[in-house]
């Protein structure tokens, strides 16, 4: 009889060790990672499993996959064939604390023949073992969220007591040790003289300008800083958004807001969740309030408070065509007659301005008649829309070019990353080089950021709805006409003010209505519930007249 051949023993799986701690403080203490490594290597020795690679993640959370060593391990595991078939962790929470992402990567690895094994939570690969693992992951995720909740509560109390919770301090401040409580060193913010001078310069330019040239706007301040080589803290150039954020940040009057945004979505939190942390002020409150008022007055949407609840239909938007000042209300015959009168003439007499005056009811009726019968004509609306639709097309084209540029940057970063990996494989780059991991992380961050920005920009393009149709314009016009006929003053007044952003009286019988074409249609559409693709394109040109005489109309 022929002897049976004894099957060869199964090959021992090659193992990749993944070691992670949640905070940089744990990584620096040199306790958790060495202990994990010791236990993982002992486990492999007991099973005679050869260790192929070791991936160390110092100070990164497991609630997401934005971890350099983790991504490096996943890339290696997805190779054909993979250099290892087991990823060994101390516990499943070291791999992920998000149940959905854990299962996503577990299935992705399983398709390439790579398993995830925990030395403290051993489960099988059968359906029962998978279910037990999923329950463990759900508990880990719940525990992570509970820990985050308690940690945030402690951080809020720490901020209430005036202590700094970490992160990069605002421009003009630096972090210093304040006191020691047990093993913890409490830190506070103190004024950084160099950065503080830059902040004070920005506020001074906003109020006084350069060498007394007069108040400067955000864009002018930005240009001045860059032209005079006043750099940011990192040595870069200033941007309009950064200057605006500096001018509106309450930290500089000693009230730093902690916990103002959600960490993941960056959405604003409710006021009751925010904590005001006391810090040394850089500017006084009077200066800060003066800057806020100046910025508000330069806001084209702003209106004097007295006009917000005024019953005067054109209050705040009617101006004298001779001196450019506002028209104010004057009455005659004991209030029987009401007029729009030049405020300059009313205060200074004829020497200040010859002045214009017109009956309020006539000007109000003329403006409403013009807006209702001229601007809201569907044919005229369609003509007005042509330019906006062209601008929308130009905007879409620019966004497509921007998306292509972002994707190009992502590809270039990925190519540099691949060349770096090739250099490592060929032995050109020394693996012990301390800057290697940092360079890999930088390239991955550049690639991921460009890819993320490209996706968001592409999504913004997809949200643009189709162009307006004649039927939509007709319904748009009819609904708005109905609003203009509404004698309820407040609603009609707000609508008029939004549509006619400026009414300039040229003579007792002639007026010019100015406004933003896009803002006109945006406001009406939002009130009528009519959605328009063109309204996605912002516009800031105040003159929407197609022809010079198109909205110059006799008052009576």
C-alpha cells in the first residue's frame, strides 16, 4: 500500500505590530508604547509568529483615520501580496474607537487576506466572533464619547478659572506656566510684546490709518501690512480674513471664548456652551467698540437703528441728488402733509445745500410703481437675468479650473510621496532619519487637504440648480407684485429697502433707483420661496440699471 503524504504544516503568518497612544503626553512619558510593544512581541514569540513590521502612532486619536502611521500600515497591507497577514494590537480600541470605521477597514483588509487580532480581546472569525467584536467596538466608541464629554467639562472649568487648555495661542500672546497642582502644571496666557505690537498696529490702522491718513478698511490694512513686510506669526503674508478675525476677536479685550465651535464640523456652538476665559487685554474696550462701529458703518447692508422700525417707507435709503446726504422727514399743516427733505438744508439752510423736497406719498407711489410695473415685468427680468446667468457660467468655469488645480496639487503630492517610498525601498533614504516621518506626514497632509478641498469645491458646483424658466419668472413676478400691494407697512417696507438699496432724488420730478441686481432677485426669491440658480453667485455692484434712462421716471 502506498503511504499517504503528510501535508506540510501551515505557514506561520507574518505580523505587523500597531502601537498607539491617544495623547502626546502619553507618548512622551515613554510608558504606554513600550509596554504595548513588550506584550505584543511576547505574544508573537509564544505563537512563533515572525514580526514583519512595527508601526508606532504617538499621540493620535482613534476616532478617525487621520493618522500617519496608520495610513502607512494600511497602504502596506493593501499591497499585492501583502508583506504581513496579521495586524496585532493590544486591544481593538488601539485600532479604532469608531465602530463604523473599524468595520470598514476590517473588511477592506480582509479582502486582501489581512486580519486584525487583539491580544486582550481574542474572538473568532465565525459570525459569533464578528458579532462579539462589533459589540466591543460599540462599547469602545461609547466610552470614547463619554470620556470626551467629561474631558470637555473639565476643560471648560479650567478655562473659567483662567487657565489655558492648549493649542496655539492667539497672535499677541504666549503660554507660560502659572502654577502646579499635583503633577499637573497649569498654564496661562501672557502678552507677547512682539505679537502684541502687531495687533495694536492693526487696531490703530482701523481707527486712525497710517500717519493720520484716516480710518482704513480691512483690505487696506491687509495691503499695508504686506507692503510694509509686517508678517504673520509664521512669517507669511496677511489675508483679509485673518485681519478681519483679528479686529473682531474679543480675546484682545480680555475675553477669550473657549468651546465656540464643534471640533469636527467647525459649526458654531450655542452661547450656553461657550466659556469666557479671562486673559490680559491688548486693547481697551473703547478702542475695540469704536472699531466694531466703524466696520459696521462700512457694511453695505447696515442701516441706522432709527430706520429699522421706522414707518417711513424709504427711510435710510433716500438721498439728495445735490449733496448726497440723506433725505429726512418733514411735516406741514400740523402733520397733514409729509415730505422728504434734504437734511443738509434742514440743518444748515440754503448755504449748505439748495435742497430738494418732495411729497412723501408721491415718491413712495412712484418707487412702488416703478418696481412693480418696470422691474418686475417678466421680459425685463429675463433680460436682467442674462448677465447674471453669464456670470454664473463664468463662476462655474472658474470653479472647475480651481477643482482641477486642487486635484493637480493632490496628484503632485502623491507622486512625491510615491517617489519617497521608492527611495526607501531602494535603500537610498535612511530609515533612521528623524525627518523622514515628518516629511511623509507633510506630504500626506498636503495630498489629503487638496483632495478634500477639491471634493468640497466640486460639491458646491453640483448644488447649482438649473437656469430660470419663463414660467418661474412669471410666478416670481406675480408673487412679488402681491407683496408690493400689501399695505402692512413693516413687511412692504423691508422688501422695498432690500430691493431699492438707494433712491436718489435728482429733481422734484425725477429719481434714480440703485441697487444690486443679484441682491434684488435674491431677496425677492427668498421671500417668494422661488429658487434661482443665478442667486448662487454673489454680486456687489450697486448699479443694476441696464440703460441710463431705464429707471429714471417722473414722480407724477
